[in-house]
C-alpha cells in the first residue's frame, strides 16, 4: 500500500466551510466508485479551521500522476471538482494538482 498526504486551504468563511464539510458527508457515489476504480483504497479528510488535510491510501502500483489523470477523466469527477472548488477558493476548472499540495513525510514511529 502507498500513502499520500496533501493539504489545502478553504475559503476563510465559516458558512462556506460548513457547506464543504456537508458536501463531504454526501460524496456522490460515482465519485467514490471512480476513486476505487483507479486504485484508491481509502481516503480521509481532516479539518482545522480553514485548512484541510487528506490521507489517501492506494494500491502498491498506484502512480499519482497517471492514476489521478485517469480519475479526472471519469464521469462526474470534473463536475465534483468544480462543485467543491467554490469552497476551496480556486477556479472551478483548476485540476486537483493545482489545489492540493503534496506533503513530505518527515517522521514515522516504528
């Protein structure tokens, strides 16, 4: 399994942040099915204020660039990205890679 961690800032507006949280309580089934179909095993998003942090666990042969491009081409994925972009304070046509910033692991307890 591979793990990727990313972060982004939401718009600094409490009402918009609550709508973003609500949207993620009801992610469209086609979007979740698409994530599974490209090799995403689990995805979690955490929030502190207007900052969100995503943990994405994938299959071993997952390639971030290749498989996220495959995901972006699936039905309803672009629509979902445009929908949540309003809460992320970015252009609705911005690709996920322009919004989410990959984080570097600097510590692991083993």
